[in-house]
């Protein structure tokens, strides 16, 4: 018996993973440059950069739990969500900087940061949750369309859910 592969998608998936890696690196570099230039604070740039791999890791964890494989469409869902994943972190960090600038010198830093996070946290969470919900109609697709776009919808939903959760949990903690 001899097994002869007729259609081998492994190279295609490897190229898609390489593209996703390069997109993550590019996004991290751009975020770092923007944070450093506009906020003049390197630690804040690191907080925003940490959001990307943690959010992607959470999406891959959800994929693993639900048995969704890594294919072109599922990786595409993560790639689509990358831009939105870091936006909320940048807004949270920028708001914290504004609060720290305006705070009295004797006021505790933790108190100022909690106030800053409480101010924009709910709005950030619900705005990203609405973007996540906007992909729900794709889950109603059936037959070939459902099989084609289902993984994309799942992974984009997972990545956006991580993007909604991390700015209100991890980012204030790291700040």
C-alpha cells in the first residue's frame, strides 16, 4: 500500500502561520513606536505589546478547547482581529497617562489608575463586545459556506472576546 497525497495543504498553512507571525511582529513594532512617540513612555508601549500575544494565545486556547483546527480561514480570523485587539489597550493606557498628569502629586498612583480604568473600561469592553457580536450572523451559514466561514467567525470571535476582556483585566494590572 502506498499513500500518495493529492492535495497537501501543509505548505499553505505554514505560509499562513508565517504571515500571522509577521503581522504580529509588525503590529507590535508599530504599537511600540506610536506609544513611545506620543506618550514618551517605554513601559506603556510594552503593556500594549503584551496584549497581542496574550490575546492570540487566548484565541488559540479557545480553538483547542472547541477542537477547531488551524487552517487558512481560522488564522485569517485572528489576523483580522489583531488591529482591534490592541486599540482598547492603547485607549486605556492613554487615559491612564492623562489621569496621572492631572493628578495631585500626593495622590496615590494606584488610586489614579483605578479611577482611569473605571472611566473608560466599560465603554471599551462593550464596544469590543459589539464588534464581537457583529460576527454572529456568520454562525447561521450552512453547508459549504458554513464550513468555509465558520472557523473564521469562531477565531475572530475568540480574539475579539480576548480583546474585550484583557483591557479591563490585564492592562490595568500591568499599568
